């Protein structure tokens, strides 16, 4: 099966590429230098050369704080590009899996968000992703929108790599403890998406719509950092550390974050028969991958 993947150089795209072969999937994931999502003609050119049977839109503008001052670029990548991709999918009668985020919610519900809960983004990034979802829904029936959260991996910039780098540079880490969510390993999400693609049999009716996928379990950024440091200690890489919990108000940022963005993932488990690894297990595996290649932490 030929699958066109956007964002191949990102955390999720890299994992999709590395895991595709065992699933019997042939992936084309052109780098940004060859295909800029803000230029539809470049997307069309690559598309017409490859003739995909499905598309996974894993690309996104994810600089949450910078989006507040770069709203035009954020909307171009997160809203306008998905709408164009959905339009092309509709013309070719092929399915689209579009990746979205927990930041479409304001985090004030106080219990896990379900797929049909109303969106209420707090900042430009969340608004651009919410608009991207709407653009996909309005243009293509054969879509799967998969919201995820707190993505990390052995690739790119992410929280796990940042904590591992900072613990070697500082005597003390101060981490926010009043933002609650579900850490998600890009490798786990990639495996889930490839399994979903494999169930999209041509001509068959699939359970189209919106889904949530995150690592199993709930924590705060502080709780996640604590587990990373405990893992490093268990591996003999550090002997002690000083980690202090702080509040969001003690670490102000240009963009507001949802205080509680836990996603209910029961629907995707039931519809596609997926299991979600515990976030602690996947974080430890990612730490080990990074320790095996010290240069990748930088």
C-alpha cells in the first residue's frame, strides 16, 4: 500500500518511515526542501508523481509560543494545508489520517475529553489546529482525525530530550506541576496509525471520524520529568538530582496552556482494536534509545 506522509522529518514522520516496512506499507515522505506545505503546487506535484492510496498528514507548525507572533504561518501549515490535502483526497477518493492536538481544548472540563466535546482553544496554535480539523471534516468524508498530546521521541526537540540535556547542565530543575496530560511516544502513535491504515480496505466502509490516541496514564510535566530522572538514576547515569515543582504562574509563557488536557481514548481502542502502552514504559524506552546515542540528546 502506497501512503503519502507529510512531515517526514518530524518526530512522528520519522517513526512512520522507520516502522512502515513490517506493515507492508510503502511511504513517500518528501523533506521540507522538496515540498513546502504552504505551497499547494509543490504538494500537488509530489502527489501526482506518487499516486498514493492513502495520506497521513503528520506535519504541523508546533511552536506553541512562537505561533502567537507567527499566526499567519501557523494557520497556513495547520489549517490551510490540511484543507488542501483533504480536497485532493476527495478528488482521488482516498482516505486521510490527519493528526491534531489536545490544545484544541481549554483544559477547564476537569475530566478526560471525549471526541465530541466542544473545542475551545486558548491560543493561536490551538485555534489553527481546530480550524484544520474543520477544514478536513468539511471537505472529505473518508477522514480519520487523530488528536494526540505531549508527543516525545528520540528525534527532534521534545520534553524528554530537554530534561536529559538540562540535568547535565544544571544543579536544579524547576518543572510545572499543575498542567495535567497524557505523554505520548511517537513510536507508539506511529505503530497505531500504521495499523489503522492497514484496516482501511479499499471500497470498504471504515469508522470515519475523530479519535484520541495518547499514552496510557496521566501525569504532570513535573511527574514526567521525575520519571525521566529516576530512569537515569536506575541506569547509573546520575547519582542525585534536585527537581522542584512549580506552578504555571511561576513560569509564564506567551501562549496559555490547557491546565487539564487528558484525552479519553476508549473510542480508538474499540474501533481499531488498539492497545496503548503505559507512558512510563514508553518514556523509559525512549530514554534508553537516547542513552545509546549520546549525540542525539543535544
